[in-house]
């Protein structure tokens, strides 16, 4: 059908998955992209033909929010209060940033 794609043979996909698994520092990190997720998102948008300035602004704002939340989370003790979850943001995509509306930290 129009717009559909055929997957590579199963053997090729399994081989590729094994290479991916072996390339991670730890098996549990195979699908953890961390800060690399933003370039991955950009690449997926380029492949899909949807990458625009608006898309870049959205991705960059996500990255800024991710970085901010990470700083807040790193100060938390396991099992303690997750106060970072109470932080409220307002996106400012056109400036690739955010405003903090509320924070307990």
C-alpha cells in the first residue's frame, strides 16, 4: 500500500539488534539514550520528512526541560520526596527554553 515499507529479513533484524545490545555499556542501557535522544529525534524527523524550525524548537525545549529536571533529580535521595515532580514549567518553544511557574526546590 502507499506509504508502507517492507521490513528487512528477520535474520538481519536480529543481527542488528545483537550489534546494538553489544554496543551499549550495559545491556540494560541498550534503549537508554539519555542526552543522545535529541539527535535521535532529529534524525527520525529528517527520515520522516517532518524536520522544520518548529520541530527543532520543540526538541530543543524538550532537551532544556530534561536537563533542568535532571539537575533537580540528582539532588534527591532514593525513596525520599520527589519534589522535582512538583516543578511546573511553561514552554517557550520559539526561544528553545521555558519559564518556571512553580518549584518546591
